[in-house]
C-alpha cells in the first residue's frame, strides 16, 4: 500500500438537504415520506404541458435561515435555472435549480476537533432546487420509478475545497446536519435520503498549491460510509500516482457492500446540463426587512448552548457536548432541569447523568428518537426530586424508571403503589446493622484489624436485608459509628 505521508488530499463536499415543508417547492403536493408510490404527484411536478410552477415561500425562508446560520451573504436578487438532463426518474427532462445567481454565498462553518481546536471551512454557495424521483432496481421486475420525490424542495450546500482528511469531512458533514436539525429545516436522515452527500476528491504532493485531478464520489448514505469512501478514493488516487499513472476525472459510486468506488461516468461522458434561466419563474427578491425577520427566528446553536451549560449548570464539557448533540435531547434535558425542585450544581449533574445514561440507553436499544421517548421531562424531574429529598434511593430509582417506561403513572404514584419509600428512620436501620454485625464477627474483626475493604460487604448485606430501601448515606454513617466503637 502506498504511504499517505507524502500526499495531501483536497476535499470539497456538496450536501443536499430535503426541506421540511409540508408541500413541494413549486406545487401543493405533499412531501410526506413513505406514502404509496406515485401518489404525491400532480401535473405541475410531472411537468405536463401548459402548467406553471409557483414558488413555495417557506423554501426561501428555510434557505435564508441556513444562509444566516452559516454566515453567508443573502443575495437581494437570485434567479432559478433549468438544469437539463434525461433520466427515467426526471419526468420533465430538467430540474429547477439555481446556477449563476444563488440565494446564499460566501459563508463558513467552524468544525471542532477532539482536542478542542477549530478549523474554518468555507461555503461557496447555498442554493434552492427541486429533487428528482427515485429509480428502484428490482431484479424480478426490472427498473421501476417512484416520482413522489419529484419537486420536493432541497438546498444544496457547496463547500470550498478546504477539507484535508476524511475525518475533517466527517466533522463538517456532522456540523451541517447539526445546524439543519437545530434550525428545524431538515430531519437529517441519511438513510431515507433527506440528507445526501457527494464529495469532490483529489490528491497532491505536500507543499504543492496546484490541485490534482478530481473525482466525484456519490451514493454515500451514512457518516461512516462518507469517511470510508474518502479513505478508499484517496488511497486509490495515491496508488495510481505512485505507479506513474494518471487520475482520470470521473464520477464514482460508492459500493458499501464491497467497500469500493465503482466508475459511473468519465469526463467525456459527463452530462452537459445546459443551464439557462427558468422562464416560468420570476427572480426571487429578498429585502433586508425579510432577512431580519428570519434572523429573529434563529435558535440557540449547539456551540452556544454548550457554553451556556458549562457556565449556567457547571456541567463537565463532556456532558455539555453530549447533551447538545441533538436539539431534541437538549430540549428534553432543559425540560428536566426546569422542573427540579432544588436548583443546584448537584441536581443539574444528576439530571445530566439520567439523561445521558438511562434515557440515551433506551433510545439506542429501542431505536427511537427523543420525540418518541415515553417518559416526559416533568416525570423524570419528579423522580430526581424524590431522590434528592430522600424519599427513594438511587437504586430504587432504577426500578421506578423502568416502571415509568411501561406505564404512564407518575414516579410518586409508582413509589406509593409499590411501597418503595426509602427507610430513613435511624432506629430501623440500626436494628438491621446490629443483626448483620452480630452474624459476621469474623468480618468485623478483619475490618477492625485494618482491612477496610470489608466495609463494602456490610453495606451490601444491610441493603440486601432491607430490600434496597435503606437510606445509603445513613447506612454508611451508622456502620462506621458501630464498627469504630
């Protein structure tokens, strides 16, 4: 295998995001995913003769949102163009897109590495366009076409060639997904195709400034596949150059099953899209007043929210990073914090622990989103309140949490129904401790001779005898008092 140490990859990403509008870009058809094939269609999105497209205003507003979130310049005037090519899933024979005059230009995002260092990645343009249909290749039936997706609104985010490794590309794509989901303009689901990524890749000797011959890699539908595909293509190009061969400019499809990129078409076979201005749509005029109104709706972004958690809740950086990964998870955590009876660094950390461990564990095991999590934030808060005020122990809370997942009962109701109230009466705990110590004189002698690790045995036996209901803090205090006397 050739060594990468003498070469530098140059990568630029083109990210397509399906917008979460209820209707399509230029007609009133539904954008609902998963409907019966060819049911979300009308003469406009099928390109029938004599029909005229009408621009969905929300598409423009969503694009402005993304432009503002990535520090772009919002053009006061942008125009649509026809992107011409012929394919079975494109009934009109062209896509309505933007070419020479896009809505958003000259932006950037910061990616953050694991060591906290940041790098600015330029964004060349963000433009609006409509999606094509979907060709489904079935061995038994041949190729069939579902045109439901025709006309679904997209934004295309084109980066500068500023990425220098597959990992940087991963971090950039992750940041883009995080931004669009925080904005609420795209669900970021790569498996369903609502977030798609193509990569332009070339390599050059380190120290050179001239770009090498680039290839385009398509069909990467997960973050892991993007990183793997780029690693493969960079290695392939380096191997060619080391062998004295040339890299051909071509389009490649990533085959995740084989772990290779397969040629799709060469430069000579590439489409000439023959862009020209869309004659049926007027230019899009965006004044500063409209931009300001959209700007006022922008949310608190992940990095800002993370910094606030560090300052306001005194959480460790790791906690703040995890909790702000997804907007829904951060919203859930804040819902828990809002309903805590005692506001303190300790209770904030407790809320963080339950959200990061138990809540995320259930999401992972059940393959659900936080929006489908059965326990509302208020109920988790109530359970934490019961721990803090000493009504239940952390061990009992685990049982209460599992019951909360199954029923809609509140934590307090579950505790009362099942008699799970923590025992904090000193006399009752002392009685059990005395029994444990009298039955285990050998272990008592060991502890008093300096073998302190035996202490855990006494705690465990006491909790076991009291069926986990004893106040752990009181158990420890009483045991220490009895054993030292």
